[in-house]
C-alpha cells in the first residue's frame, strides 16, 4: 500500500457514498438530505441528474461524513428502506475507505495494464489488485515484481470450457471488479451473470464505428480524421454494453496504420484508467443500456 493510499484511507475513514435512481418527482433531494441530517451525517458532495422532470428517471450521488461510520452506517441502511419504498428507489451505499478488489485480465499487449499498475503504485487508483489473469506468460515477471499474483490460464478451442471454470474459481469471492485490459477473448455468459455491470472492457475504436477485428486497419482504409477508444461495461451482446467513457484524437492522411495504433494505445490506456477510477469511486449509475457518470 502506498503512502498516498494509506493517507486516503484515514481521510475517508468515516465517509460513505449513496447512489440512488428512481422515477423523478418533487421532494427527493429534500427528503434524502433531511434523512441524512437527522441521522447525524454531514453531506460533503451531491450530484444529481434528471432525464425528464415530467415522469423521467432521477439519479443522485451523495458523499457524506458520519462519526463512527462502522457502527452507524448499518442503522442508516436499515432506516432508509422506508424512504426508498416511498420513492420507488434503487439505491446502494458504499464505504469510501473500503477498497474494491480488482482482477485484471490481459493478453499480450501491455499498455493498458501498465497504466493501471502505475496508477495503483502511485496511489491514484484506490484499489487492491487481487490478481492478474492472462492467457499468455508475457507479463508474468513484470506483474509479480509488484507483488501481485499472476495466473496463467491458456485458452484454446479444446480448453475453453476448462479455462472458463478456472477463471470463475479464481475470481469468485476474491474480486469486486473485473478489468479487461486488452484481453482478447470472448467473456462467457455465465461470467457476465456473476459480475453484472462489474466487468469493464476497453475497445480499441470509437464505438459504434469499426466494431470487430482490425479496427485501425478499418479506420485507415476509410481515411478517418479522428480515432478513439471506448470503455464500457460488458454484456452478452459483444461490444454493446453501457458506455462509461470515450475519447478521441485528430489524425490526418499522413498517419499510417502503425501511427494510428500508436496514437490509439495512448487513448486506450487513459480511457480505461478513467473508467476504472470512476467505478472505484462509485460515480457510475447504469440505467438500461446507458450510464450516468458523476465525474
């Protein structure tokens, strides 16, 4: 654990987060704020968004401090059910000091993994990296130099079912979030069911353009003027899950496929790291196939 991470844990020892989504109506913010006040909580940050004030969905994120949080948060959770029932809310609470456990999947390209490891090492990514899982051995030595377990699980047409079983065995009960850092294998439905909206993938194109293989070659052939990357939650529909973050950069006719890939790698690692960080900080609410990101 870095010194910065340790300091953050002390700072957030009595801080919690509450995420709420519900049909929009008057009185939501006032009711929740009054509830937290009556339970001794001090709201330090509040973000909200409404899709449509006339019958649409309403989303809100609170951060609040509460003395003796370990003891008092369960009381808030129990008592808040009455408010949630009244407004037909979907809601959840999180302790800010409780770091989420990451399992990172990677194949042969290391740029996204390296960015996550660097941010974790510097304390900018407030998480526990529980393990790295790969279908190749290329990054074993590098990952283990950080003191992180590295699991090599080969995937071939003949071993695919066994690999899927091994993956679930490794992460079940040991990871809160799965990060696909350029992991070049299809994620099976059973795995997705186990981690709904808790698998983040980086797609090396600006979705929905250039879906599938060789996106940079596709982009080069079309003579694109911008390229980008997309971080999204994984669903059973390939590359079609709720989008968390995207970014782009302008390119010109002078950029060949090699140049596009080099620029693209930079965008990919930055976009993925942002998406992971926002998830770790409980800033994302999913509604249908869209996200509300309070960043």
